[in-house]
């Protein structure tokens, strides 16, 4: 059954930090045992004036959700607003809660994560979804990204990497597990010479280079002195011309075609 959590009142930043240190020191081992995620005990500090990232968890394993919720609730810039046990519950709960970011398991009963991602993104494009799974399968990786996922994590990732992926998704950026990024790079190399590319304008090449650095639309707009809306339009045009379906694929294309300055 889907679960909606009421969020406790905010504490001052110093209390968040002190509590977090105590929790991480005492529960690092049990957290990994419960969820499979490792934690290095790094906390992200945020002012109380900032809005917290509203996170929803979708996983058919209760113990995984419990462990993730326990860790994420230590992050002063995040709050877990609800949980669902399968894709169908996740779609319904996303409609109800409108979270900022969803952590979505891919292998679940009733409705799998890939289907749920597609339905959520179709109904709520502004909701960011991070795919989470135990295995790297090229078909699932590409399918998740093409469905609209803004990140892809393995369940043996550090817990701090999970938090970093949530922050990146909320900022309009993409966070990929290193092994997943290598897989996608290999796939792009194999396709590079097989697909003709419609010429990009000089401005589109500048935007694509920014994508290669993992920049969000807001960051692209600032760097190139254009509006955020114009940046979004350029990104859409780039994806269409290159025959790509996600910012992640565009970023990898930029790296492969040496549009990204290593410095």
C-alpha cells in the first residue's frame, strides 16, 4: 500500500548536523545491511530558508525503502513525502503528491519501473525520476533514459551518491553510475559512424558543449548570456537533429565528438 509521510518540523542547521553525525556513526553498518547502499557520513548543509527537495520512494522491498528513508531524512535539504510498493502505486501517488524527485526501482510486480517512469513523465514532465536497479543491462539503461529518467543508479552505490543524484536531478542535471556511463559511452561509439548527423548551428554546438559538462538549462543560460527558455529550445533542437532522446545521450555525444574541453 502506498504510504504518505508527514514531515516533522525543521530543526536549526546545527541540530541537523549534530544529529546526522550521531546517526551515521551509529548506523552506518546497519544501513548498508538493510539497503545495500554504503554511506561515508557526508551531510549537505542547507539554510532553513531554502525549500527542501520532496522525494518519493518506489520499491517493492520495504526494508530498502525504510533504509533509504532513514538516510534521506538526515539530509537537511530533503524530505521523504511518500512511498509506494510497485509501479502502479507509484504512478497514483505521484499524481497525488507531485514530488520533485522519485527514486524508482525497475524490477517490481504489477507494473515495472520502466512503464511507471514513462507514465509519470507523460503526465508530469517536471517530476524528475531516477532509475535504481541491481544490474546493468544495456536495454534497461537506454529504455529508462528514453522513458525520461534523469539518472541511473545501481543499488550498491554509496548512499551519499544517492543523495548527490537526487540533488543533481532536482537541479536539472543528470547523474549516472560510473559503470552505466561507460556502457553508454561504448554504445555511442558503436553508433557514431553509422548515423548521419544534421549540421548544428554554432550556438547549438556551444549549448551541446555545455551539456557535455553536465550543465543545467539555468547554467547554460547564464554561461551563454541567453534566457533559460532559449536554452531549453536549443537543447530540444539538438536532440532532434542528433536523433537522441535525452540530455545524457547528448552529453555523451559531445564527449565522443570532442566538444568538451578537458580543462
